[in-house]
């Protein structure tokens, strides 16, 4: 960036890194006003009012004096001069990224609040003297900063940094005593820091302040914060914020935005659905997201969003159950608590939203069947649906249809002006009109055309319009109002791509999506990472991709469909090879990540097909990096399994399912696991792969039991046992008997669990599988404790501990330490138990196993209480409450009850079962 302008603090101009001096007085006022309205014409009369705040001494000469002031400013800026003359005024023609105010707003739209706030160097334009400028133009910036600060604090609270925020929020409430959001955040931060009494005191303080100063009661956000503290962690207070940022080039649509707001105003608490429909590329999603941002403060209980993929040419429409599970998890329901049946999921979803003001955006709906199960019950929520279809069935449940038409010419020209620049479009108004006409008023087409123009500042707009008109001639017979109008623009833009970017664009059609990373694109195209990044960046600059996060890109449905059309000309074998490479990339990258967090995975008899030539798998550096990669790519991995199954790569789909078993198990994603296991089972049956089918039955039993269907789990496991026996697979038989032991232990039959555990141990020893031996010995230790044979439990536990340490298996070591501690505790040796529990909890914490850490801390609290140390017991349970956001509701409720009655609670209970390693 050759020239940079900064207004978020003292006015600053730098050219090639060197400061440019702007004279004091009128020149600084003039430049400040133009920068605050960059790339927009500021009328000359407005500038006169700024330069002469009490009115110019001579009105007739004011314009001439303004012109001289502009000349002086241009001379002082020298090579950094950006001041242009336009009809009726002046304009600062700059690359938006050269201005810190624009970067601030872009970072806010991307959710990068900390980076945005770091751009502020003090009070905006603090060294520019103009009361009018500061009152009318600078003051609103302070509100933008405070709003950004509120959103950053919300993000920090959601990330668990409550304790770090208390001091900052006390200062903010002191400086802004009537800003209720900061007070609400302070109450949340104090409560999240285990300072409940102080949280209640803060609420009482602001309630009294509002009554004295305004004669008003606390608003919704403060009342909600108070309710959370009173409920002391009630789990249904999670406030989701799922709405993506709207496109940066969004303009116009004021009538439609106002109509949506009017619908919301008229609802008076009733659930109103507005079905926004229109052809592809007409801006339905952009309108929905822009309106959601506008009315965000009307929905204090959160905003939900899902892309239903109704018209995705590469992926099937999103399953309603998957959408419901995503919403439930966003509302704080743990994955393992989500019911199995879709009807039960819908009922739980509606109960979670009952009485809450939540905005639900259902984007790209295929039909009413996709929408109806996602409609909240009650009368407090507002649902916004977008679709290319009319969805007339929704009218019967209160929908108000809003048909989105092409953009009016005036708004279409504004969009082009925003991207290309006012000065350039002002020089060729006829060419702009032709471009708008050729794009048919479709925002997707207009944005694509404008991007190409902006990237080629030396091109005349008339020449670009001629090129586009030639493309229309080549694709004769198309109607500008039809989606095919977008295809003409895409064809024109595609032909301007470099060979490297054009090839990447065509190959992206076989990417499993929904998000494309640079490494996956490199494997897809069999090119170095830097070359893939350059190709994706070129596509994003031309609006043929959208960069949704640094290094991660997404396709519009129409763009993917167009890529498929262009790819038809490529040899089928090239597309097949690209598909094999990208599917292999995700399989092997997932395997590398899972190996980091679960070393046993590398000891399985399942062997993956080699990585195809040209593909390079991702290698995480450590356990946290492995989890970060898995979380980031999780939706893509689910899509990869489905696409692999659909395109003749059934073996890869099964191997990915097997690889991710550890992830599903530890994260409680049972429903996703069952869906992927279903695809894998169809492959195994079709191919007659008995070994795969046996393992699938074993894994299915785990997922079925965890989703509350023990009978189906037992049936699946019995089938797996028969299959493993027929294969003579002793390693598989060991896994199956451990699964049976798990079932029996959870059914309250520790003797049967012990018998199956001993049989599993025999099989593992026979095939020399040390991880299985150590894990099963740990489970057997627990079964002996359940049966009251504590000496045997301790003997087996210490043998298991020695083996786990020899294997370097931290997770297994933590597990057996807890079982040894439990045996000591049940035997009455509480002091010895405390040491084992503490060591176990520390290891689980280091390995990121939050749920198991919490279970062990409860065992520690019981042992401390049995020793008579109530204070230590309370501290252990307080640590559990600090993890409450990741725990089941029933578990948290039990811990709360223990805290409230700790003084007279007798030791008892039994540890949570970890007697089986599912994968």
C-alpha cells in the first residue's frame, strides 16, 4: 500500500512509509471530511459549512475560497494526493484498504473485533479543529467503537475469559454508567468468575442508577444477565450468534429492509415468517444477512442461522435432523443429550426457544418440508426463510412472502460505484448503464463485473461493456432477467482468468465442500501450496469465490454449477484424479490428526489406501493443533464421506468413518457417527467386506447406546461378535467383548462385565495388542471395585498403570489413575485416593478431556469430604462448575446439588463408566 490514511486517532498520512505533513487549519478539516466519506462526493456547500462554521464572510466568494483550499491541500499532499473533483463537490478517491476506518469496519464485519479495535490510536481526528466536523461526522464513530467493544467482550465471555474481563468492565461501566450492555457483561463476567455475590451487587447498583437517572427499569440484556446469576448457571441461557457477515458490497434494498422490519413490528410477539424468494444471484442471502444485522438488538436471546443447501449442485439438501442438531448444540444442548428421533429433536428445539426472542434464518430452503420442522413454537421468535421456490405451503402457518426482484437501475449503479469508485464511474456514465443492463440487475453478476473493473483500473468501462456484450452475443437467446444472465457474466469473467486460476476453478467442482482450504485445493490441483493460494486469491478478487476466513473459501451455488459446466470440457480422467486426490487429502489429514490425539489408531489392522500422487496430507504439530484442524474441517469431513460414497469411493468413505470414530466418541457426536456408519455399512454389504461390517457393527453399538437405545446396541454388537468369530479375528473379538462389558456395566451387571472383560483380555494378549491389554486391565480393575474386591481391583489397576506409562498413553494413564483412586476410596483409604484423583484430573485437563476431568473432580470431592475437608471438597466442585459449559445438564445439576448440601452428604455413588475404549 503506497499511501495510508489514518483517522482513528490524530490525522495521519503516510506515503511509502514516510509521514506527509498536512497543514493545520482548513486543509486538515477538508481532508478529514473527505476521508470520512471516502469514495463518495461531498457537496461543496457542506465543505463550506465545515470550513466557516459561523458562515463564510462573503458568500459569493465562498466557492472560490474553497477551490483555493483544495489546491493548497493537493499541493501539501504531493504524491499522496487523492482529492478529486466531481460534479457539485469533491471526493477522496482511495483504495478503501488504505484507510484505517474502512479496515476497522471490514474487520468488524468479519468478527475480528480485537484486531479492529487495535486500529484505534485515541479519539478520532483529535488534532483537527472543527466543532461541526466532530459533532456531525466524528461523534458517530465513537458509537461504532463502543459497539465493537461490546461485541469483542461478548466473544471473550463466550471463550471463557470471564475473570480477565472484570477489571476492564468495571472501568467501562465507570466511563459509560448508563450503557446497559457493559453492565450486563460485567454481571456475566463476575458470575463466570465464581463471584456470584458481586454479580448480584453489580445488578443492584445499575438498577438503582437507572431508576435515579432515568426513572427506568433495567432492559432485556440486564434482566437476562440477572436471571442467569439467579439460576446459577442454568444451561438454557446460552445465547447463539450464528449470523454470518453480510457482503461488503451490499447496497440499496431499502424498501425490502423496511418491509421486513415492518413485519417484525407488526408481529407483536407472534411468530411471523417472511419467505424471501427470488432467482439465483438476486441477493436473497445478502438481504437476509443485512437485515439480521440491522435488527440484532431486537433479539437479545440470540440469532440462529443455517444454510439448508436446497440448490447446491454438488451436495444434497441439508437433512432436517442435521439442522436441528446444529441448532440444539448452538442453544447449549450437549451432543450426547440430543434425542435420536427427529420428532423428539424438534420438540426439544421448540422447548428451548419457548419464551425467548430469537431470530432464526433458514437460508436456501428447497421446499416447505425442510422448513416446517425448524419453525419454533410459541409466539416470541421471528423466522426468515430464503428460497428460489415460492414455498406457498408456509402461508398456512403465517408466512408473509416477499418476492425479491432485480435491483433498480439506481441501486445497481450504486453497487458498481462502490466497487469501482465514484470518479471512474462518473467519467463513463453511459458505460455504467450498459454494464447494469447487461447484468440484468442481478447483484451477483454486478459484483463480478465490478470486481473485474476494479482490478483493471486502466481498462475503459466502455471496453469492458463491449466485451460483455460480445459474450451475450456468443450466448444468444438468454434473458437478462434469468439466472442464465449470471452465466454470461461468469463466462466473461472466466475467460479473463489466468490459466492457473481457470484450471483451479474447474476442478473446484469436485471438491466435497462446503469450504475450500488452501491445502485441500493444493492437493486437488496437484500444485504447490503457494500456487494454490495464488489461484484462489485471483478467483476471490474476481468474486468467483468468497473468502469466508483467512485461507478458506466458499462457492455460491450458481458459481459451482458454472464451474461444473466449464469442467465438462476436461478429460474425465483428470477430474477423477482430482477427486481422488482431494478425498485422499481429507482422509489422510484426518488420520494424521487422530493419530495425535489417539495413538492406538495407528495400531489397528485397518490400513488406508495410499495417498494419491500429487496430494499432500496435513500434519498437525501437536494435540491442540490436531483438535483445531478437526474442528475447523469437521463439516467438510462429513461432506467428504457422503461425496466419497456417492462417487464410487465407498472404501474411502468407510475408512474415514473408522478414522473419525475417536472424534465422534470424545466429542459426543453420536448422530453424525451413526449417519456415517450407515453409509459405511451400505458399502460393506455391497462389497461383501465382512471385516469392515463386523467393525461397523461394533462401532454402531457404541453410538446406539450413547443415544439411548441399549437394545439396538446389544443387537448390533451380537452381530459383530458372530462376524468376528466367523473371520477368526481375535483383535476384533477383543473389541467386541469390551463393548459387551461396557453394555453390562452400564446395565448394572458388573459380574457379566467382568466376564466379558476377561475374555477381551485373552484375545488381546493372544494377538499381542498392548493398548487393548492395558485398557482392558484398567476396566477390569473398575469391575472388581463394583464387586467389592478392592485388593484385586488395586492389583489389576497398578499393572494397568505400569503398562499405560510404558506405552506413553496419557489418556489411558489418567483413566487407570481414577480407577485406582476409586478402589482406595471405596476401601476406606480416602487419603490415598485423593492423590490418585488429583493426578488423574491433571492429566485429563492437559489432554483436553473436559468431561472426564469433571467426573474425576467429583470423585476427588467425595474423597475430600470423606476425610472431613469440606473446603477442599468445595474447591474441587467449584472447578467442575468452571467447566459447566462443556458438560451434560444433568451432570451440572448434580454438582450444584452436591455443593448446596455438601455439609451433610455421605460419600457414595460410583464413577462414570470408562470401561470400554470404543475405537
